[in-house]
């Protein structure tokens, strides 16, 4: 039996540049580097080519740090798919010819949404036989806003989470209202046309994740596909259901998203016939104080970079080792237990040396 594989589509959308939408980077000119940095942290343990390290001013690192910690403890394969990266990365990627997404308030956020789905479907269908345990994550700043846009266009009543402690959901709704108006759409108009919904108000990561999942499920009926993420993956599940994919689906997300969304998340998953798995890294019960764990418990970051799905792979009794390793990853990123190290200096622009306490290859230590 092969070990699990996490497939991570990584992309960008200009929607993330809308003021107050995302916490994936305080400086708009640096936010486009976040997905590239995320995949380097997952693959190498720290940024390499990317000039930024996604860490909030309060010392909360990107969820990539948690997923990397799980990888170093448990081991799993990783495949990164370029789903519209705006900045280069040193990590090898599957290139499906996908461009970054436009601002949803333009008339076409993802002009070639259907074509992206088709190419991603072909990739998912081409995965080797025997890989029956596929976890698909995502990294895309602004993704909860585009998720809200797609869910609204599909007529799915739900809310979305946020990487910010206080969810600016009303601001996101105003953006979505403007976006639908720009495309001459109303809520529910795309109920039978999910790719029109993505084209109008989505992002390029959505058809990539949906296409890969559909390709795997249609080519390997015995395969298990887990959508690793929160309300962004609810949007992907809705895309699949509205596209006629009725195979079993699981969404694995974190306790932080579940705490924020409450019954809404369970109801959304039930309506889309998706099994819901909630994973808890145990940061609230950790044995010693650490600022990064405290910031997650305060509501920062919450989910992303397949964090919830990766935690679902941790064997019973190993979460303590994951927390210990998370502290090691944090030190690489310039975060000490009591706060940001002096060399970090900001939430995104750091001088992290990728050769310090970092594996020499993409394999877990």
C-alpha cells in the first residue's frame, strides 16, 4: 500500500488585493508571494526562492508550517500544482497552463474556468493506479471571498471562514454583490452552470481542485478523495455536485474553522452529501506556552495548505510529536516561543536562511 499523497494546487487571484479581505500578507505587493512561499515551506521546511515568509505581526505562521510539521513526523508524498501562481517558486510543479485570477468585480474572474477543469480532470485521471488515498488542499489568498462568490452564484446558502480573527464576512458579501452585478448575475443564477459561476466570481484554484478530484474519482472508483480545507472546500464540493459528480466526498478541516462556523459547516456538508472530519492539533492543551499556537487558538489563520487534511493523517498518540516539530518549523521561520525573532521583523518580509535547520531535499526529516 502506498503512503498518502497530498496534492496542493497553489494560485493567486487579484481579489486578494481588495482591502481587508485576506490576512495572507499585510503588504499587497508581497501577498502574491504567499502561495509560492507556502509550497516551499511544505517541501523544504522554509522559504527558498520566495522573498517572504508568511507570518503575521503577532507571530502566527502560515498553516503550511503545521502541514510541514505533520509531514516531518508522519511522512506523505506531495505534489504541487501550479494553479495560477503569480510569483515563481523553487518547488517543482505540475504545470497545467493556468493563469492567475482576476478581481471578481471584473466581468470575468476566471475566463477559462471550464478549460482549467478539463485539464485538471485529465491530470487527476492520469495518477498511477494504487494511489487510493488522495488528499487535495489549496493555497490561494482571498480564497474565502471567491468561495462565497461561487456558493452565492450556485444558490448554496452558507457562510465562509476567514484567516482573520474577526471574520469580515459582510465586507466579503459586499464584494460578492458587486461581482455578481458586474457579471449581470443574481444569487442562484448559476445553479446548473458551475463553471459559469467560477468564471464570473471564482478563482483558478477552484476548477483545479474540482477537476483533479473528479478525475481521480471517475478513473478509480475505489479511490478515497479528501478535500483538505474549510469553507473553500465546501465551495469545491458544491461545484462538483452541481457538475453532476455524485461520488463519495470527504472534507477534512480544522477545529478552528469548525469553532467559527458552528452548525453552518455541518449543515453545508450534509446538504452536499460530504462526510465532515474535524481535526484538532491540540494547541489549546499544549504543554508549554508558544505564541504561534496561542495565535491559532485566538482565531488567526485557522486553515489552509491542507492543514486539516494533513492532521487527519496523524496516527493516534503522535499529535504531541507534531506539536514539538511545529515548534522546530516555527524556529526556522523566525518565530520563537515568546514571539517573532528580531531577524523576522514583519509578517511577510523576512531574511530566513533556507539552509538553516532545513532539509536538503523535499523529503521529511
